[in-house]
C-alpha cells in the first residue's frame, strides 16, 4: 500500500506531459500560443497529481478532522512546489527556452530564480525523492499563512510519529543502498532541499494563480475525505 501511494505521485500524467513538452519544443518554437497551451496542461497535471496523492494518503485519512485540515493546507502547498521542482529537474525542462518563457510570464522571475538555485539539491534517486515528498507533505510549517485556519494541532504527537516514520524509512533506505558515509551526505542534501522548497512555498503565497490552484486542491480533497468518512460511518452502522 505504501509503495502504491508513493507511486501515485508520478503516475497520472506528469511524465507524459513533460515528454510532450520536450518533443514539441523545437517544432513549436515558432508557435508560442500552442506551446503555451501544452505548458498549461503540464501545470494542471502537477496540481491534479498532488490532489490524487492527498486523496489516497492513508496517513492523512487517519488524522483527526482538525489536524487533517491543518496538515492538508500545508501539504497541498508543499507538494505542489516540491513535485514541480523535481519534475523540472528530472525531465530537464530547465533546458527548454520556450518552457521557461511561459513559466516566467505566469509566475514571475523570482520563483524561477529559487528553482534554479534549489535544483542542485534534487537527488537523482527517484525512490529517495518520493520519500522526501511524503516527509515534506507532513511538515506543517506553512500553515500560519492561512489566516482562516487554526494552526494549533490537537494531536501533534500523531504528526510527529508520521514524520518519524518517513525519516526512519528514508534513513534505512539510504544505509542499505549507499552505506553510512554516502547516506549521511544524501540525507544532508535532503534537508537542504526541504529548506529550499520551504522558501519557495513561502514565496508562492504571493502568487494568486498558485494560491487559487492550491485552494482548489484543498477544497476537492477535503470534500473527498469527508464523503469517505460518511461512507465509512454508514458502513459501520449498517
């Protein structure tokens, strides 16, 4: 179940859409409008993939309704920033001039400057990246930017246990694959990547188009989880 949950983060449409951007880049350089449409579809796929990941996240489902609401808001923001940064590096989208032009027009140059600075922290090990994404999903450090939501967790120990679980799994994976010395280096690199993505997530709060998309993810995910809770209650009482 845990492997399937992590696999869902890249499964839906991100990789096919990113490949389309690469394949069409040279052919559509002269047709900016069409290429811009492809970039928009790619961005939608990122937000949609994050939504699907959150809807099927077992750890999120097990939290109390209050804590789930708090974590969901930061998780949606964190994962959108982090998954976007990963896929851009993994698929070499930084090398596509037309792609960068569209992104700069949509989000401004400051976010892209952060992306370029942070790309050196993205580990090429996809398994390690997936574990990092799950860990960052439960880092509630951006919740304070949502003024209409309490930032007081009712059961902070539950969140800590989830975080510790992902840290432990990540460390064991690193030791198994890379040995102690390289495991330490890669783990340090993860912390630097998470810190850089936190900077990006905070900056993204000033981007209306990003905030709108994240809010849409939150609303749809909350609705899905609430309906699932209702179905579960009905099943128990039957």
